[in-house]
C-alpha cells in the first residue's frame, strides 16, 4: 500500500511509477477523504495562542491555517482513474457513489475503513469490495468518518463479530495487533485478513526515524489525543499530549497545519517530548527484526 495522504498528485504519481518498477505484484493506494467541516477560526486562534510558548522555545513561527485544504482529493481521484492501480482504500470517510463508479470502471478494487458497525454498513451500502475494521487499540489516527466524532471504544473482536453477522464481504481486522495469538483470535472471529502497523515500525525496512523507533521500545503508555492534528490519534504519551490534549479543537487538518513546524523542529532537535509518536497498544512488542520475519512470526 502506498500512503497518499499529505502528498501532491505529482508525488503520488512518482511513487506509483517507482512501485511498478520494483514489482509486478498487486499494490494499492490509500486516500484520505476530505470533510467539509466547520470553519471555527476562534477555536483555532485560541489553540494557537496556547501553543505560542512551544513555538518560541524552538524559535519557529506560527503558521496560518489553510481552510480549503482537501489534500488534492479531486486531483488524486483523477490520477487514479487515468492511471489505475489494483486497489484503492479510503480513510476518514467514504467517496461519493460517482467516484466509486469511476474507480471501479477502471478495474480498481475498493476498500473502506470503519470504526463502528454503522460506518461499516455505510461502506457496504456504497458497494465497496471490502472493509477494514479499525479497533480502538490502533496506533495513529482513528478513522472515524467525521472529525468531531468521539471514537468508539468497542473492542476490535466485538466490532468484527457485529459486522460479520451482517455481511459476507471480506473484512480486514486492524489495530494494536502484535502477537500470533491475537491474529488467530481475530481470524477465528471472522476476519478475512489481519493488517498490522506498529509491529513493523522498528523493522530495518521501515522509514521511521530512529528516535521514533527507540521511543516505541523504551516508553510506556499511549493516549488518544487531538493535540497534534485535530483528529483523535493514539500516540505515546509525552509532554505535548499532557499539555494540550484537553484543549485541542476538533479541526482537521488545520490543527495539523498549525503544529507541523513545531513537530519538524522537535524532530530536528531530537526532542521526543513535542513529537507525535503514533503507537498501538502493543507497541512494546515491536522488534527491530526484518519485516519478513515479523510477518512470518505473526502468521505462525
């Protein structure tokens, strides 16, 4: 899977071309679905004021928001309809029926992401080919279909059981999966496939910074927070989450635009206390072994 979030269409096109040069096996592209959310300038300004001392500490300037940021959604749909890939997946919402028809017409298999039975049923009703079910144990962003939603606490196995009772579509279980026993449990509960994330971050093939890899091994405790991007995400707890989780507004991607320069400065300074350190609940099990070894062990 190629991550297309936060990329320009040109960057995505280059990644697609590079992947085709590396393999003749099927691959896919993951898109972030934009949301026409409320433009709350006052709430963002209050949060920016709270972040002022943090920016001053690193000597970087507070940026202004881009309220019409759609992550090049239409341009990426156009690219994938003219230069199709085998699989297209969606996070943070669902495409329109017209976009589904467009991508299916060029032969792409389409996969939605859901965090609740209701979101899963919306994806199924839209006619998608499969659904990723993301449990609350997952690291990184919660893939709720609306940014303002409070994330469901329904455990992944229960979410899987509830959705499996209503559909024969392929269901992909994701979120905090770090042991072969957990993989087996989810397959037995009705998952067609199991998807892992944090378990691969410390592998040599991972492009994650070494500081991030080290934190997964040495830090304990994760929190759900809007502090870094405005969307709830599970991260290792640090000074920034303690200071700002209670006041961060539900404004995505504007909060992320705001904190971006600060996070880049913290990364350059080797400061994990002001970094987003996405981590599932099983992060301590992540190992610095080759990705193939990790996957084979989990499959065993």
